[in-house]
């Protein structure tokens, strides 16, 4: 894999505005395959990789039975409303990230920019928050695997499945960014085909083509369209946020993209719409093929999970339908775990490079693989072994609470950072025409992101106050907020950081203009006269 090297690690208090080295192309390091090495990481991701990586990481195995949790929490219509609201939230989050990351395609993305335009202490607390968000996602993915495998056999304990798959993913995550990009592209294509197949199966079951009984919207009337009131909505908001989280990983891939200014805006536009259509589609179809009160759907007491598709196929008379759905889910899990390890490790590298985590984690191989950060982040994914003491369904709920709260915090401060960046840009006399990508409906979209996510992070744990106070549930629902505040205040006191003046904020470092490859089919996808089937292919697969 090559010799480990540590890119320039800087002290927090010495991070100041500096001239970017981008014009001096002679100083740019290259990997053995000719790709640019930037801060130790290899820029080896192509446009099609970017467009499918976020999709592959977001649409994991758990969405197949998580939709069942969504409709059981708030009913079929309630779940649709929640996923639609969070979808609007994510749209504006991605608009903010698109503007920031195309302008500054740097390691750490919005985490680093929070330190540059708001407060270095915020970069520390936000970076740690985002890192453990993805560590909990890794753990939840391993826990999901034990849930899936539990449908086939209960002879092998859930912790054994966690360890078996942990070893396998540890190996694949060390293969390098080019191999990772190719794996994610093809696995994401497979998952996209599975989702389309899931839509068709739901239509066949609902119309009676499979099972012989027409269902229609029967389950929206009995047991009903909405369940559990505000308590159910709060739970489903968290669930939706966790499933949508990962869309923002496109901002992190900008640091390993060959041409971020060209490829990132295209990826942001196409990835968001793919994910929105798929999530709303899955929630909608789940709500018309099973009733929300079916006992087989995933709950905190579940030792194994059945997706709404499994339940519907069994109800339709195909007892072995669960095996088919399980195959789809376990293959879908292959890319979502890899994506979670990728984001967690790159977040840790970004912290280490800036002196906000031990420099040990900033070390990479000669081809830009951050081995130490990968191994450590994946090792913490063994939190999933908590399912030894609790049911996998309960562990799923606890990890969901942590991930959901951390996601809302991360998205809220994406909006804050974007507002500060724009303010600095205007204050220093820069023209908006210089921005390679401009966010839609700014500043209203950015303000919506801030206000909505701060509201959601507090309402997400509403259920702990209903029907008797539950101390453990309260801790898992709100501990992330307490940790975030302690990290921010602690770093600020120890390092003596200050709020960054917008008049002095660094608008130069990290622009990476030398990466633009205008000569490489930059506008080929926009030319008039392209056949319609090519347009469809590019939208679906990149």
C-alpha cells in the first residue's frame, strides 16, 4: 500500500489566511496512477462516481425495513409528509453545500469552512459531531446486517454476524479511492435496479396481480392514514433524517474529485432528485401494501426485521418472498457500509490535518489511503455488539436517535456557514458572478435550513416526555446536543478562538482552480441534439 505519510498538520491558532498554491502546478504531487494527491488524499473520483456514491451510501439495506418503521410510527400519510419535509430540508442543504464546495473543494468541506467563516471552535465540535454521526451509522449498518441475517437463521448469534462482516468490510475499505469509486458505482446501479423492481412488486401486490386480492388504499382507511400524533411525527422525522443523511457526503468527495467545479454541481442536482423520488416512492408503496399496525414490522423489540415487501409477499401467499427481499437487502448493504467507513475516516483525517485530532490519523499511504483513520473508525463500528445485551431492534432505535440528532446539528450549521461565507464574499467586494455555483433562493433557503433543523433536533426526542419519563431514552435523544456544546465551549476556552470577522475571512486558500479541466467534455452532457435515451441514462446512472 505504500509508506505512510502525514500531510501538513497545522496548529489551530496558527491557521491564517494565505495565498493558495494552485498557480504553482509544479508543486502538485501525483499518485502512481497519475492522479493528483491533495493533502495526502488522491483525487481519483470521476463525475459518474460522484453521482452514484451518495446515492449508494444513502439507499442502504435498512431502508427496505426502515420504511416499515416509518409507517408504524406515523402511518402511511404521516410518513410521506415527514419524508417530504425532510426532503425539502435536504434540497436546501445541498444548495448551500454546492455553492461552498465548488468554490472551496477542500478536505473537510463544510467542517473546515465552519472554522474559516464562523469560529475554529465550531469546526472542531462540528467535525467531531459529523465523525461520530458516521461512526454510529457504521455501527447501525452492522446491526442492520444482524437483523437481516436473523430472518434466515437464529443459530448464529447476532454478534457473530457483526464480527464476520466487520472483517470483510475492513479489507474492502483499504483498497483505495479508485477501487472504492468503481465498487460504489456498480453497486449503486444494482441497488437502483432493485428499487425499481421493488416498485413493480408493490404495484403487482397492490393491484392483485400477485396474491389475487386488490388492496388499493384500503390500509389508508383501516387502520388509518396517520398514527401516534406528534410523537409519531417526531420519530419519523429522525428516521427520515438518518436515511437522507449521506446526501451531503458529496461535499466531502469534492476533496477527492478530479474536477469538482465541473462535476459537483451536476452530481448535486441529479443525486438529490434520485434520492427524493426513491425515498418517497418506497414510503408510498410500503404504505399501500401493508397496514401500519402489522406486528411483523420493525420495532424496538424486534430480534429480526421483516420489510413491508416481505410481509406483503407472505400475505399474498408467497412464503419464500422474504428470501428474495433479504438477498436484495444484504447486497445493498455492501455499498452502504463502505460509504459510511469512507465518510467517517475522511472526516477524521480532516480533523487531524488541522490539529483537531491526533496527527496519527492524518497519515496516508503513497496512494492516498488513510489507513489509520479507516481502521479506527471501523473499529468503533463494533458498538453494534451492544445487541448482545439488548435486542437488535432496540440498538437500532438508540443508534437512530444519536445519528438523527447529529444530522440535524450538522445540517443547521451548514446553513450558518453558508450565510457567513456569502456575507464575507460581499463584504470583501467580491462579485456573485465569480461563484462557480450559486445556491437557489439564497438567503431564504439557508435560513430555512438553520431554523428547521434546530427545531427538529429539539422535537426529535419528544416521545420521552409522553406517557412517563424514560431516562435512558432521554439520554440517547439529547446527549448529542450536550456533547456538541461541551466540545465547542471546551475548545474555545483551551485554544482561545474567536468569532471570525467576515472582513478578514480567507477567501483565497483552497480554491483549487488548477483542477478545472475545461478541455475534457465539460459541456458534452449539455449539448443540444443528444438522444432522449442518452439523457435518461445520464440522469439515472450518471
